[in-house]
């Protein structure tokens, strides 16, 4: 039965506000959650229109473009004398908050936080300027309790955060099965348990959850604890492609420093090219950066299982962003949004054209 306008409004507020509250409680503000990373690669050469650019991303394999581009110095090289400053985040809402507070200029981020941030600001805070990754999300379960997809009914399945990208995807999948779950409480035919990725493996081993719909490397960490992959989300999408990581920029920074934005995008494009040409070296580079950021690299079994499921792409796969927004509306987490103008792909297409590469499309959601 369709949700009322009032219910959808409340759902939108909850979807936007609750993750921000959780992030604030967990980190005492985005400033303490972000970890400033002093670049080893020096800023050399001619300075662009800004002294520095502040880049945000997650210490997560689905953000490997940023991990590798940073670790290898590829992005800094494109910036020349303009200094790259990096901050890392554990959740999309806190990164959006940092962008809104002018604490970062550009960020790698998932589709749902980008959509929520754009809608909440009435289209005034950010633009999506490029893609980074597709895939890398799996449903992993306790094989003793769950052997088929139908067995999920009545079980407790974790997602990373209320209203986040995987939460929306799982709620949409549940709806398409004809099952009912309250999007706010997570209660229903399946119990959706919102659990931080950091603690999901412990929740699984303790038996408090029966499985999880999560990104890599969390999915592969669960597999090392005895879980089995029951579904790769890519199988649910046309051509097995869907956006998992975008590149966003504050509209103010884009307007004032287009040359810097283009340089970061050149770095991203060259990084993805290097990753795809050198998968083993790229995997090692990403893991080296994770070790630098967290103090501990991923185990070989985890990263070897996780890496092949992620596709690194400059294409933001804009049509799949609209589909994910539609899924959030259907789940009752979002009022029907107008996403027109969320993309500005002109800088990326300029970079791609200069590299002799085909342009990418914005699915009619580009800035006019």
C-alpha cells in the first residue's frame, strides 16, 4: 500500500537525520572521524588556481581509486604545485557534512549519501562529477541456517546503516520478493539489523545476525568466518553494473577552481587505467594504503576474494543512480526526488576526450 505524503516526508527526514546522528555520536563530529593524511608525494611544479585541494574518501576497497591514486601519487602528480590533503571517513553522511561545512572540497562517496545530500540541500551543495567503482556488494549468510534465498524469511540480516546504499538495495530486494519490512524499524518478514561494518564480523560470529548485505571487504571478512556468498548484487543489475562509488565536488569549489577539479579527475582516470592494467600491483597498493590508514592490512584471503568483484570505471553509471533513488522511494525512505542537475560531467568528458576516450552520459540528470 503506498505510503502517505506525510509518512514519506518523515521517512526522508529519518533517512537523512539518523545516519548523521549516528555518525556524530560515533565520531564526536566529522572532524574527529576524518583522519588527515600527510602526503608522502611532494607537490611539485606549477601551482593551479588553489594552494591545496582537500579530498575525502573511505578506507574501503570500493574506494580503491582514491586509495591507489593517493598511495601511488598519481593524483598529486596531476595537481603539480597544488597540494593534495586527504581525510578519511567511515560513513557517507559524515563526509557530506564535511563537504557542507567546507572541510573538504572533493569526495569519493556512495550513491545514497550523494542523493540524500543533494536533496536535503535542494540541489545547492554538490555535483557528481565522475564515477569510480561498480559492484563489490554481496549477500553473505550462515550456511547452517540459510541455504536458499527463500530461507532469509524470519532471519536477521545486517546492513551497514539505516538508509545507506546497501540498506536501500536490501529493502528493495525484500519488497520485490513480496515480503514486508518496516523501513524505519527494520522489523518484518526479515529483520534488517543496521550494523557498522567494523563490528559486523563480530556480530556474525556471536550469532546475533544470520548474514549481511554488505560491501567489500566486509563480505569477504565474513566468508573467512564461515559465511557463504548467497548473492552478488551485480546479478540484479543490467549488464551486472551499478554505481557503488561516485566522485562529488562542492559547487562552490567547482565554480572557483575548475582547473583543480579537472586535475583530480585526470588523476582518477589515470588511476583507474593503471588499476585495470595492473590488477595485482593495484591490489597491493590499495592494501598498503589501508595498512597506513588503519595500522593493519587486509589478509590475503580477504583481499583476494574481494578484489575481483569490484569494477573500476570512470563512468558514473547515471541511470543506475536514478534506479537507486527509485528504490529508496519505494522502500519509504525518500520522497520522490528531482535529481536534475546532480551531475556535471563536462569536466570529466573534457578529460576523457583529451585522452582519446569516449564521453560518458548523465542519463538526463545533468546540470542545464
